[in-house]
């Protein structure tokens, strides 16, 4: 049957071309790259953020997804929308699915205290991002909140302290009292200001992470202390309210205001540029996304016994002011989505 | 409302407010300063504007728990449309259409489907927040970006003849609502419906369409409050929908003396309730009390107001009404 022969010949030719083609497109192996790509490919990563929809988690997730796409593994996200119970449930659900790595973003030091050991016991490597449970996982990626507080306090000491010629009167408009970021940050403030007796804290109020409350509190503080020299804020989302009150009182030149946050352009650089924030300590979300991806790649390749050898990648903090601001000081989510991580 | 003592809850709250005001004026230096008094009102003006909306609901024997979702979602959507290049007026019309739609759905659910207002608006609040977060504004915090020079952006932060603009907006909203409730037929109808819905219907008041109108108005007031908030803080965060602020709003209304059973009270009550909260918050901030102590003091004073009211105006068969909570 000539037709059948022809078909066979064609099939043989096709197989031959495919084989040579494959041989030609086999990528160069430098001795490690082949194993690298093969090890991470097809892995499963799970991510339980505090909530999606805000700059930090959206930024990290953009980086995570970019790397996952490039290397052929998956990052699945379950969004507990600020609810700790929902977060614990989501994490437990993931543990049952047995991903290779579980990334947790705990609301506070206690929230995931039972979840972390359970995941480790189930043979899952755990990364904690930006907030740490009391229990260590395999890796922590994020800001050292004490260091952040020290940097903020030092900025205000430089502006209002002994060598500045100012009166040293400052106010602290802090956030939700029980959260560890605030507790740890307050310890840092106390330690730094304790070494500078010329600094006088005239008001210390919590605005509960609510910018409207921050505005109300700050406007009252400014009325009471018209000679105030500086204000320490805690998070850009709340601090825009504090800044609004300072602006409204026409005291932007007099009051030195230091804020902090993830460094997104709308929240940070725009406000530094227009004078709302005089200094801003950024924990640089694109950098954290890169660190997160690095921790992930390390764990996927080395596959350590879960919990056996915890390591930390503390975020190098950037103190931004009008003077050192560059176009790359801050980030935009669209850019991070396009090529972040 | 009791006649015997002449001391309604509104008056009791007013007396407490005046007493606090006097004590703070004497004890706290700088409290009685004109600037401080203006900022005292300014700091509660958003609460007051929302209170006016809530009062319209409660007087008509309803309640609207969805305003705290409608407010941030509509304004956040408006701002993200503007940030995307849409002209401000068009974005505003979109937001207005959105809140009117929410109001209509609320009204129809309550008036025609006959779901109790508390459940209908509770569900709508969650629906509006969920829909908004999923389809309209995926990112929680929406900032007013750069070049906003229109007068619109000074609604929350500017001054009119030395008075902070939010106070002016609060005054205008309160005035409009007062005129509406007092002099317009639909306004009188709301009192009638709140006092006795069955009688209102028999009398010929178009109760069902009126309920729809009522909730549309409340939604529009929520939009106004949201615009004040966004332009004051130069951004709005949709997470506000998950906060407990709606209870503060109900508190202001009920504290001022508007009974939850409907048909009673007016805008004056809202103003009295708002001012008391304003004086409290301002004084406690000046005293530099911690957040926790502030919360305790606030609730103690609120409880005291209710206890005094109950002692002076005990409920009996004559004053009790069906639907009292």
C-alpha cells in the first residue's frame, strides 16, 4: 500500500525533525541551571495575606505571580479580607492541600501561632511576610519594626532635638494599640526619646489606623500646642489624615512630620513631594517582593526539614525625604505587575 | 415623649453637653478658643452628615445600615474614574447614579418585598461592598492624584468666610433635611409613616413609593458625606465599610433623642447628639487620654444619658409603642 508507506515515511520524518529540534533547543546547562529549573517547575505555593486589595499585599502578589509564571509553578491566594478567623481557616485549608511552601501574612504575633507548627508538622515549609508570629517558620521576610521605629524617632530628633535649635515639643499619633507593629514601634520611640531628654512628648494618641480620627486628633493637638515642632506618624494610610490637619492649620513649615509605609507612589512619594510628609521610612514593597521570591526559591531548591533552620531576610529600610527623592524611590502597582519580583 | 417633667432625652443630652462644655472651658486651657470650637464641630461633621441621613431613616421607622458601604464605594469609584481620565462631572454623575440605584434597591426591598429595613440594608451593605471591591475599585485606598484644582477638591479642606467647609456642608445638609421634613409634604409623610404605617396607608399616603424616595435621599446624603471625607483626607479607603462607624452614626441619632420606634424627633436632635460627641472627643484629646480610656468614658457618658432618661421618663402603656426596641 503506497499510501500507507508514504504516511509511515512522513511520520518517521516528523519524529526525526522533532528529535533534532528538541536537541537543538535544549538550553545550556551551566551545571546548576538545569536542576534549578527542574526543581521549581510544577511546585505548589499557597499564600494567605491579611487581605488583598491594598498596596502591600497586591505588590507582593504581583511579584510572586510574575516569578511563578516565569518558572512554571503556581501561587494560589486565599483572601481572608482582614478577618483572622477566615485567615486561619484559609491556612488550614491549604495545609490539607499539602502545598510545597505556605506563605503567611499574620495580622499579629498570636494569630497564626498554632497554624505555623501545624504546617511544619505536615511537612510544609512556611514563610512569614512582614509580620511574624511568635513561632518561627522556615523564613521571615519583612521589616524589622523596631529598626523602623528607631529610624522614625531619629528623624524627628534630628529635626526638633538639641542641635536643631527648636523647642523639642513633639506629638505621637499612633495606631491600633494592640498590634505588634505599634507595640514594637512604641518601644523604639521610647528608647530613642529616652536618650534625648530635650524631646518633650506633649501628646500621645491612638487614631486606630483611621485617617479621619487622625485628622481630628491632630487638629486638636495643634490647637493646643501652637508651637509644636514635630509629629511621629505610624503608617501612610492613617497619616494622610494627620497631614491633612497640619496642612489645614497652615503649619506645614513649622511641624516636621515623619511617616512610614510600603512606599507606593500615591501614598508616599506624592505626599513627600507636596510637603505633607517631611520624612518617610519605606519598607520598599518591590524589594520585599524580590526577597520573598528569593526565600521561595531557596526553600524550593534546598527543601529543608520544615522548621529545622529558620532564616530571616529583614528589609533594608529607606528613609525618604524631599532631598533624596528620585523617580525610582517609590513604586506603582501597574509597574510591579508588569515586571516586578 | 414625656410631658410631666419637661425633660426629654434631647434636653438631658443637651444639659450634659452644656455641663461638659462649661467644665472643659474652665478646666482645659485653650478649649474655649474660637479655632478649637470650630475644629470641634469640623471633626464630627462627617458623623453629623451621616446622622442626618440615618435620622431620616429612623423617623420613618426604618434604619439604613448600608450607608457605610455606599459612602466609600461610590466615592472611591468616582475617584478612580477621575484618576483614569474621566472628567470630574461625569464621574460624579456615575457615582450619583450608583447611589440612587442603591437607594432604589433598598427601598424596593423594604417597601415592596417587605423585608424589614434592618435586614434589607444589612444585606445591601455587604452586597454593595462586595460588588464594589470586585468590580469597581479593586484597590482599597483610592488617592486624589495630583492636579485637582477644581473647587470640588476644597469641599473637605477649604474655608468659607473663616468657617471650615465641612462644617458648612454639615449645616447645609442639616438645613435642607430640616426644611424637607418640616415643610414639604413628603417630609410630613415620613413622620406619618414612622408614627403609624398602617394609619398612614389608610389615610392615603403613598407609603411604598415614599419609602423608596426616603432611601434614595439617604444614599445621596451618604455620597455627600463621602465627598467631604475624601476631599478632606485626599483619599478614601473602602475598608471603612468593615468598620463599626455605622454604630457611631446610630448612636448620634439615638443619643440625640430620636426614638428607634419612629415618628419622633428631628434634625435638632441629630445636632445635639453630634455636638455632645464632638465636645467629648475634643476634651478627651486635649486631656491626652489614651484610646481605651476614651472609649470607656464615652460609653459611660452615653449610658448615663440613657439611664437618666429612663429614670425621668419611665416607659408605660401610654408612652410605649409597638416596635420599640
